[in-house]
């Protein structure tokens, strides 16, 4: 029996070729899709980088999400009804966000296997709170205007609203920020001051961000509302500057009160009012500093340091001057930007999943 080997081999080769073609086509399509999404992503990043350098402005969402500011304020108001302390906690997020690579909501990002975020930074761990309030604001905005309002702008609006709803001044916030694509615990640790910081250090820190001595003192007035942990004052009460003694700047009766609230060996996570009117945004904080009743070392040192004392005295005597300077400082701090690419997150805790990421997982 004569078998035509060449014909059999030719048929087999032809069959293999036919089975390989769909695979090659599939691989080619996947490559082209990857290339397309890569180019699309780079275009978006270039566009977003340009957007980061544009001027922020009031009324940014007047056409795309006209109720944005009303929605955020309603969420903040309801959160304060649940717990008054939420006002101070929400306002504080602007400080901890804007000082670390600009106002980009990086402080809101949760850690991932590939990224250590800012929430567990030295100045933030067991301290920053009320993240769920901003989650609520974002959820409400996504229902009203999906994919429009950035988490970074929510931080700014929420801080303003917390002040207003606590009896403080109102102002127009500039909006139009993008959300960061990453966060850095190291950057937070390198920048954010500790409660032990003195006024001299704070003056230099604020100067790095083109914030003046007046800005520093006025913005420290954010401690007009809220509470602080005993952890932050223990060294002042029992071992100031390694002396084994209390800080002599603390008024004696106030020190006795703190001794009872924050005893040596007690619960260092217990909280103490930052001033005598912790739910009212007013100038009582500065009056307390003048009387030696500042809770944090970084507070009281504003009065004992010559370069900052004058503004403490001014604001303690004139609440309107404090309010005016505070608003100016918040606006200037809100202008801090990194110029890095960004996005509008769907969830403030995580960056958006990009088409290229989904494709690579398939």
C-alpha cells in the first residue's frame, strides 16, 4: 500500500495553520487593545496634568452639578447631629490632605498591597477620623451627578461647611481639583508636624508653603472646635523637655484638671476639649492660650513665642479679625496643588480601575 506522506504532511500543516490563525488573531487584537488603552490612558493623563495647572474657581460645578455644595452641606449637617465632634474631624482633613502633595484627597485613600497610604502616618494614626462622613457625601453626589465631583473638592467643601455649621465664618470655596492616583505614608511622615512641635518649627513649615506667620496663627484657630487625645499632652504634664516635670506654661488650675482627665498610666486615647467652647467656632481658643490653657504644646507655644504672640493677642481680643484671617488662610491652603495627573474617583477610598487594568486581568 502506497501512502503519500507529502500530501498527509501538507494537510496536517494546513490544519495546524488554520487552528493557529484564531489564536494569532486573538493575540493581535489583545495587543491592539492594550496599545489603544495605553495611548488613551496617556492622553487622559496629559489632559489631567494640564487640568491640574488651571485656576480653581468658585461655582465650578454650577452647570455640571449645580446642587453639589448643597448636597455636601446637608451631609455634614446630619453628621454633626449624630456626633458634634464630626465637624472638627472633617475640617481637620483639609489640613492633613493639602500639606501632603497638595489638596488631592490622597489622605482618603486606603492602603493597598502595593501602596502605604497616609491614614497610618505618624500624625494620622488613631487620630484622623470621620472618613465615613466624606464617603456619605461622595455617595450622595454620585447619585446626583455621577463622575463629576472630585473627592478633593469634597474635602474642601466639607471643611468650610463644618466651620459655618459650628458658628464660624462663611466663604466661597474654589473648586475644580482632581483626585490623586496614589498616596504616600512617607511623604505624610516627612511633612506633618507632631503635637510636640514648637512655634519656631511651625513658622518654618508654613513658610515652605508660602503661608505667613499670620496664616499659621489663624489656621491654628481650627482647634477652636474638637477634642485632643491624652496621648498628645502626656509629656507636657509629666515630662516636658525630659525634665520629669510639667510644662511651666500650663496654668496651675488647668494642669490640675488635665491631671485628672489624663492621669499618668491612664488611657492615652481618652479625649479632652481643645478649648472651653469645643462645639462653637469662636476666638475662645486664643483667649485660652493667653491664659495658659492651651491643650497642645503646638498651641500654647504660639503665645510663648515672640514672633506669633502678637497675632494670638489680636485674635483673642477681636473675633472678626480672627475670622477674616482664618478664611484667607483656608483659601490659600486650598490652593496648594502638586501638578500631578489625577482623576475623579468613584469611591474616595480607592483609585478607579482603568480599562487597561481590567484587560490585563483577563
